[in-house]
């Protein structure tokens, strides 16, 4: 996600921080690199020029001392980039008994509206809401079927009517059933352009649904054209926010983000892949922190909640507090969850200190684990209760490893791989356990993550 921009920003801040003097040549070099990276990320040229002028002015401001000047420029760069990314405005839903949230999704063809509806349904289901997906796209062939399949696959309630071609009639037909849910996510039809027929249809649905939020879904690859679309939809149907899709597949995401900020349309979420959990809340400060290689633990914790749910996290947290370590079964679940997050490549940028250290780890270290997980489950079934409780016994007695391998029908290297994963994840737990245990709602501290990152940096090879 905007990796080249992130790399240039990190190098720019390092150059400023490490410079003995901020002379004209150094400042011009840094500004040129920034300009090139921001323009390649499709950020508006006018915004790029404004940022460049502010950095140049601060660098040669005689009123600021040289030592303070470096800190001042780095802070200015950070603040200005946060500013052009827009204001942080989370999507806040009502959760009181008897209150209902109704979110209507709008967008043109190809924006990824239907999959986004399913992703958000899964996202809020994991956070204690009772969502239902309502399919009102009666024009696009197989739209209702696609929504239904996504809902069934991820166990989310869904209401579609494959025979009815009038969205208002569908709403009225299932009005009583919809009252059973506290979150209704409405998938509406798109068009190639925002024409009169689409506006009329949206308004008629709006009148029946009376949405608490109206969200525009935009693909990141439209870049600065997002500004025109957001403005048109804002004027026609008064959108309350935006979700930007496909942020993982384009360098133009910077254009879409900054364009929405210019129209004062807050970006609630971004999607970063095709999997159901590839959606995250958009917080400009956290997003920039990740680009600068400083990590983003808040988003990582939220992604973990998307995979496991708050109830499961609470259960794991209590167990860690009581026992101080993960069991072998817990290790398998953790690896399975990591695969659901999209693997190590997708999350390493969220962990402070891992942006560069992560490159030293074997490629695809946590991806494609299902085959390994199946082997590991067979291995655990072949262990004695004592070995399950204390896997360290296997390391001390190689005869035990040979016996378990024979019983599970696997190679001894598969058992050693499981034991390595067991030790690795328990190192993470120990790094985060204090007097009160691991607080997963807060994540690990910066110091703890740096300590853990050093341990990862020492690993030369891990066999999986």
C-alpha cells in the first residue's frame, strides 16, 4: 500500500534528522524526492506545491535555531501530510437496545460495493452487532446471488429477493423481518454514471429506509477523479462518508484519499484485499505512521478483532493471565488467525520496528498454513497428555519426537516446526505479559515491540 511513498518519506525524515546542517542543496534534494513520490501517488499537484513551499520556508527561517529547525521541519512534514489525508472521523454506530443502524451503500459500477457490504457486515458482527445484508441491486445480473453467497460463506444474515425487480417493494415485503436486526447494510444498484435514473432510485430507497448513514464506495485506482465523484454524490444525495476499495492494488490511492479530504467527505474505511477481513478503519495519523515505518498497533488490534471477535479475545486474554503462556492448540489457532489477516506481509508494517526487520524473515513465513495446520493437528492427537501440557519434553527427548512422528504419519521436521512456532508465539506473549497480563485491547508497548523485533532480527532461518 503506497510502499514507494512510504520509503521516500522514511528516507526524507532520516536525512533531516541526521543532517549536521540544513543547507539549500539538502533541502532541495529532499523536496524533489517528496514531490516525485507524492505526484506518483497521484496527490494533487497544488497540494504538493503548498507542502514544498512550507518546508522550504521553515528550512530557511532565521528565527528558528538549527537544532530546533530539524525537529520543526519533521513535525511540519508530518502535520501537513496528516492534514492533506483528511480529518479522522470514525463510523460510530448506536448499540443501545431498541436502536437500529441503517447504512445505505452507493457507488458506480465496478467500485466493489457488494463485497464491501459483506466485509462491513463481518466487521461489525465480530464487534457484537447483529447485522443483516439487504440486497437492493435489482439491475446488475447476479448481484443478489453474489451478496447471498458472501453472506452464507461468512455466516452473516442476508435478505435478497431474486424475483422482485422493484427495490422499494423488497423493503416493504421484508419490513417486519428487518426489525429483528440492529444493523441493516443496504447494497444498492450502480450505473456507469450518476444519471437521473440512479438519483431517482436512490432517493426512493432513501425515503423508505431512512438511513442513519449514507456511504459512497470508491475504488482507489480512480485517483483524483474521486473528488469529482464524491462531490457529485454529495450534492445529489448528501453522503455522510466514503469507503475506498482496492488500496492494495494501486499507487493512485494517495489521490483518492486526498481528493476525498478536499471535498470534506470523511473516509471511514479502506479495503486492502479480496478476503473478508481485508477492511480497516481509516485514521490519517495511524496510516501515516505506518508509511513512516513507525507501526500502527491500533489497526493491528482491530484486525485481530475482525478475525477472532471480542468474546474469543477476552477468553484468550484470561487464559494468558492465568497460565502465562499459550498451549499448542492456541498456537494453531493463532497461526490460523494470522493467515486470515492476510499473512505476515500485510501486517508487518503495523508492528513498530518490523518494516525493515521483516525483510530478514523467510518469504511467506505465515502464509499458506492450512496444510501445515492439518499436520500439526495430527501431531497433537499423537501426543500424551503430559506432552501436550509441556511440549518442552519433546525437545529434551528426541525419542518422543520419533514416536509422535510415527503415530501422526509426519516427518520429524514437521514436529520441530510446530515446536518452533510454539516457542516463537510464547516469546511474544512473554514480551507482553506484565503484572496484569497481556492487555490485548492496548497491544504491546513500543519498548516491548522493539525488544521482540530484535529477537526476530536474530533469526537466520525458520523452517515451515
